[in-house]
C-alpha cells in the first residue's frame, strides 16, 4: 500500500511538472506583483484546503525559509466568530465572500482553494473578489469545476483523488513562498 501511494503521488507530480509549470510560474508572478505593489494576499478553502490556506498565510506573515520582512497573508478561515456569525446570519456559502467585502481592496490577490473546484463558499468568494477588483488565483483539481470561469488563473491538478490534489496544492503553495523568499 505504501509503495502504491508513493507511486500514485509521483505519477501526479510528473503530470504537474509536464503540464502546469508555466501556470505555476504565472502564479508566482501574480503573488510577487501583488506584494511588490503593496497589496495583500487573502486565502480560503474548506477542510484540508482551509488548512492549506492557513499554512500559506502563515508562511507569508511569518517566514518560509529565510528571514525577511513580514508580508500580508490573511487566511479567511481562522476567525471563528466571523465564520459562525456569517454562517448563521447569511449561510455558510457566504463565509468567505463577506470577509472579502470587509477586508479586500482593489489590487489584492484572493487565492481560493477547492479540490473539486465547485465549493460554493469559494465560488462566491471569487465573485466577491472580482467585484472588488482583486486578482484571483484558484487551486483546484479534477476538471477545475466552476472555478475555471471565475479565476484569472486556475491551476487544476490532474487527478480525481483528493489526497493527491491536496499534496500538489501545498507543494504549489510552498513554491509561491519560495518565489517570495527569493525576491526579498
């Protein structure tokens, strides 16, 4: 079983290398342009994708590998009072879009993470981000789902397996952080 899991991971990684390198480079440019222009990066996802959003935000505000100035990375998944009040008053599908309406400004970058590409809370957040004039970067899987039509760039991991998609998402998140580290 262990060998099969590692082989499956390696196969998906090879597909990512073969087909998504240019998209990942474009995502690095989006992140660096946002930071260089004095804007912030806001991230959101559900479940394991929420953990990825928090992980990436922490690498920005803390550090990835090297010591550098703190950078504005905000995970919209961490404020339980905001999440539960918005879910209670407006419905869970609005927990991230309402926060974007409160926190985002034109020029910011919203990174929405959804393994299916169809999480309604992320889709609504992408629409809200566009309405605010934020750039939008998606990390999705399978066929990209509805996120394909809502993101400036949607990086679609070519796998139907949630675990493989999430493994590639955090790898891409680390690559984005490495690009930032290299610039600062």
